[in-house]
C-alpha cells in the first residue's frame, strides 16, 4: 500500500471553524462540510461525492500556542 504525504498549512483555513468538525477534500485540502457531529459531517461529505475525506476537529480556541 502506497501512502501519500501532503504537507499543508491549514491554520488560515481552519481558524474560521472554531469548535467544529470539518471534512476536508483530500485532493485540494479545502473545507467541504462542517458541523458539530462527526458522523453527520462524514455522511454529508460522502453524499457530496468525497470518497476519502479528511475528518478533523478544530479546537475551540484555535490559534497559536507557545509551549
């Protein structure tokens, strides 16, 4: 099985979706569907024709952290 690695800085895109589940198009890494329930977001993404969406949860206080 071949694994494809795609590096993307999603900080500018995801900052608008604080405290939400986001399904990204795996080819373009653009936001396809958002919502509060991961199962519904995944279902809606598949209905939009995305066979392999990237599902992630954006933290409530999305931003920079200094450790």
